[in-house]
């Protein structure tokens, strides 16, 4: 087996902020990797993070883990790459991690060269790209328009291997990238060095969640060695084992198609991949294919305002009301909506969900059972914060005192706090399921180099 | 009456991006996998998830004894009427499926 281009990538964990086994990371550094790669986010936590360009994880958790990875980098003497910085990879989230990096550099008394890759897209340019037929629909189809693109609070394009390779070519010690595909930060260096393309992308996909593809997901750290014919995965956790089953089953995870994965410039096909146990904890994979595409496209993600929301909470414990809970909330929904329509001029929606009955699955629930109490969550959504609060305040007396029939004595239900309505502020929605065609992979991305020192 | 959860080792659902939901049914043996494939026919699964068989993608992965379904999310992740940000609860809708 030819291994002249052997490239070892150390992946500390599935995402910065999730934590990892520190001994496993130390073993990974001792294994002399060529690069340390970590993911900084995804869409999985919802549209708020891209909409606002803010981080899901606490600043102190990120700073603490990022400092340890920067120390590991200094020790290993190799580049450290983070993709999708600050949860969404929006420009402001990248700036946030750059600020944290500056603080750490100052505290460590270090000097580092940092490459910052930005993925944010100008709304106006995207509206023009749409009009010039450069933006293509993915499945399922989501209708868009130039106006919708203009209304996004943030649009990002997912960088692939080419953009990370550009950043690596600057000789940077640390690369802080905005939105990238989950795999790009891992696949970039093996591809640049001539490793097997199918193996590079497949290994990157297996590695992107850290030790999730092993028997000990919480150990975090894994090492993937890429070469001319495939890749080998070795967990760094003492107890963790990679088996042909854990590795091949990982293609199922969060993938709608377990055999194909689309990336900028082509797609990975693992239909013919073979998984071989080299020992009881190390797996070698060969036979994965990379299929280049005709056009170079990058996926777009966009988030825009979905209005303002106010949430109320009441707890119903009276057995008579618990037994008739659906009738009770239906009556409140109707009466409160009618009253609020007379008092506010703006459109709104009011929904009451029954916690403990079917709040999770709604109409799809087939096993709803009612216990001794029911939580009633009122959700008011409107175009302005003022209206969402106003309607929630109109809902308040119903949730506190609404009787099932006119004849009953006025009941009082449990409010867990005062006020019982809570403003959630602006809510966001993902509104793009599209790709952007590019003539040059760097066309939609910006690379800045910074020297940081204490 | 044998249900899908009786033959499966684990049923897991998760977002595959904001617009897709994917459900993996893990079985321990080939026999269990064959049973799961019979119980979880496309019409039953589509009906349980409130979609149509035409919108359901089905993958029978015999090498792993895994049956996988992917479908457009019933509500786009995080929008006003979405109830489950990560999509992990949808798996529960399939556990009670049976041949009857």
C-alpha cells in the first residue's frame, strides 16, 4: 500500500464547546498530526443563531476549550482550523471568535499568524445572483424572491476544501473560518497533498463528529490518517473503539442519503466502500468515490425574521379541568383570539400547546395520555414585539381564571411566575435551500491575514 | 402483535439539515431487519409521519441491518409551528407500527 502522501488529521471533538477527554487530546498531539481540525457549529440548534449571528455556547466555555486547542497547536507545531465559527459561521460570529483568539494570544504571550475566512453574503448581491440565474433550488423546494433574499438578516455560503486550502497556503498557524461544510476543514489538507479524493471526503465525514463514529462518543478525540487509497480511523480515547459497524453506520447520521454526500465541486459516493478492522479499535476504509460536478456550486443558508413571539405558561392541576383540558383550551383560543382581534389592528397567531399531552408531536401523536396535571404553553406570534406582548396580556386572565362553563365558580390556575408571559423577542426562520454557482471558488469568500501577538 | 420497537434495537430520528428529517431503524439480526422492513412499509410509515409515500425516501441497508427513511420536515426547523427543533421525537411515532 503506497503511503507517500500520508496526512494525519486530529479531530478533538464534534464541535468546539462540547468538551472532550483531555488525555485523548494529549495522545492525539503525541501522535504527531499534520493538522488539528474542529467544527464550530451547524444549523442544528435552529435559525436563531444564523439570524442573529451569535453563539449557542457560552463565551467562557468557548474561550476555555479554544485556549486548550491553541496550546495543543503550539505543542504540535501544526495548523489549527475551525470551520463554522461561532455556531452559524456568520461574519459577526467569526469576529466574535477572532476577539476571543486575540485575548488568548495576549494572555498566553504568544505570536501567531491567523487566517480569517469569511462566508457572509451581501443580500443585494444575492438578489442580483438570483436574477442572473446563479442561484439554484435544492429539494424540497422553498420559494424565494429577490425581496426575500434582501430581507435575510444573514446569508452564508458553505465553503469547501478549495477555500480552506487557500487559507492553509498562507502559512497561517490558525484558520478561523465562517460557514464551511462540516467536512471541508478535515478534507482540505489531504486533498491538497494528493490523497485519495473519495477517501478524503469520506474520512472527513466520518471524522466530523469526533468520536461519534466509535464505541465511546463522549471521548471526543479521533485521528484520521489519509493516504493514496483511503483512510484509517483511530480513536484517541483509551476505551474508545472504532469498528467496521460504528464507522459505516456513521454515514447514516444526520444524512438524508446514507450513500451520497454533496460538497462544493462534486459529491462523495460510498456505495462501494469497504470497511476493514485492522485490529479491535482501528478501521481502514477504501473504495469510496468522489464524483466531480460540472458546475462549482456552494450551498447557501439564510435566516430572516419570523416576527416576534411572547410565550405564556400556566399549570392546570384541578382534576375536572385536567379531564376537560382540550375543551378548555379550545374555548380560550377562540374567545381570546376574538377579543384580541377587536383590540389590536395587527395580524397575530395564538396557539396553546398541552405539555404532558401532545406538545411534542401535536396532531401526529397517537399515544396521548393525560396525567394528573397539564402544562399549557401559550404562544403568540406577531409582526411587532408590542402586538405579541399585547395579545399575551389579553391571554393572561383566561389562563388564570377561565371557567369551563358559565355556571362554575371562578377557578384559579397555577402560574409558575409573575408575569407569566415571557417575551422571546424576534424569532427567525431558515429560508434558503439553494446553491450558488461560482466561476472561481473564492468569488463568494474573503480571506484576511492577521498577525497576533501579546 | 409484534411492533417495530419489538424487532428493532433502536429507532432514532434527527434533522438532516433544516429541511429534512431522517429516521434510522437499527436491528441486531438479519431476521429482525427483514421483519422491520415488512412492518415499516412505506404507506404505514408515511401515514404515521403525516406525509405521503411519494415524499418518503427508503433505504434498506442490509450490510448494517438498518432501515432508513428520509422525508421533508413536517414543519421547517424552528419555524412558528415546529415543535421539535432537533427532530428527535419523531422516532416515537414509528415504534408502535405493526402488521395489523
